[in-house]
């Protein structure tokens, strides 16, 4: 009789069924002994947590909810964990001493990356081709929405990406496929990697001044908070498309609003200083802005795929020792 490897699913509160529904739990149980807290919202006492994890070879961490309860002390007490697979990284488990504990930590899914990148590409195409504008004008009674033919195409457009992390890199591939010229501002990516992605390095001011499409992909850190302000928004070309699927803390939101009031360029914005977006927010009435409710990377299929792909990683590891193209975290 083959003994199944034990996997502990770290709690995700009411997020749990989003990741483990659709047959994902049954799929994991087909090759592993599974211990799960389900939708438990209250953290376990440390001794109880260790007991539940006893004998586990791997941990499936669904997201950042409550991840701090799994620490170096817990993992040392359990003593058998070889691998932690994170289905949807929310910044969890960054303090684990991987070397001392001989534990590998990987992010087992790219589903959120792909979801955000798809939204960005869709926003860019709608902005350049003015799909929503034409729709509104036709609904308003226009016959041909003139002038309509001076519009351009995606091919040949300059796309400026502010940030070249996982999402920025995936987005660059999509735009390169369409024949765009992709440039980026990122202080940390090396020239060889950037060149290999088919992306040219530019300064932030240059990016804002010359890009036809600008898309933000930086994390919020002390050095990126408030990085962009009125001086950058004033540089945006007339007719350009500004996209933010990252965080509003990256810029002065009030300064962006003031520049948008001039109706020089369009914006597709998914994130705001205050969420949900207040009913009296100027974003709700600006005619050149398309707004979404923080949904770029947030949909039912994304959660399901996060769960499924991370379970694929576990299966590959148990069967072959491979990490199945998963993404190592923290170096």
C-alpha cells in the first residue's frame, strides 16, 4: 500500500472555497493525505497548530490571511516540512529561515499575474481604439462619431511600464507580441534581463513624456509611495492612455484628477485611495476615465486557477522532486 504524503492546507478563512472549490480539494486528496482547517477564522494555539501539522511534508498556503502563525518555531517543532507552496502570494512567510530549516518556499501559481496582465492589455486596446467612446457616442445619437478614422493601432505604439516585476514582465510580453515598442522604468532589474524581454530602459520623466500608453506595476514601498505627482501627469501626451492596476499610493491622486479634468488623455483605473470608491468621487463623473472596482486580478477563475496550479506544483514535487516551473520567492 502506497502511503500518501501529508499536506497541511493553511487556513484562508472565507477565501478558502474560492481556492479549493471546483474539485481542487478532491484533486489534492487524490495523491495526498490532506489536513485542512477549512474556513476557520480563529488562529490555532501554537501547540495545537504543531499537532495538526505533525508529519506534513508540505504546506499549501492559500494567501496571506493568518500566515504569521506559521513561523520558524512552528516549522522547527514539526520538523518534516520540505516545501511550502503559496497559491496566491500576499506577502506571507517572508521571515522563514529557509536555509536553517531546509524548507523551499515557492509561489505555485501565475494566475493572478495573468489576470492583471489581461486587464491591462484590454484597457490599452480599448483606450487606443476608443471602443467605449464610440459606444457612448452611438448611444447618444451620433451617426458616425466623426472624426473616427484618425485613430491609430496598437502596433508601433510606445508602451511605458513603470515597474518590471512579475506582472510588468508578463505585460511586456503581451505588448511586444502586438508589435509595440516597450520601454520601462525600474531601478532594480538588470540590463541583461531587460534586454532579453525586448524592453528599453528609460527615466521616469522620459517615460511619461513619450509613451502612448503608460501602465503602473510597482509595489508600494517607502521608496515608491507618492513617486509620481503633478509634474509627471503634466508630461503625459495628448491622446495617451494611462492605466493603473497596481495601487493609488504610487502617486498623488488629487494631482491626477486635476490633470484628467483637462480631458487631454484617457485613464483606466482599477485602484483608488479610498475603496470602495465614494459616490461623490470625481472619478465617477470624469468623461475620459473608465473605472473598475479593484477587479483587475480578482475573479472567480483566477482564484480557482491559483488553487489548481499550486496543487499541480505539489503533485509534480511528490512524483518527481521537480518544482514544475514554480516561482521561487525571497531569492
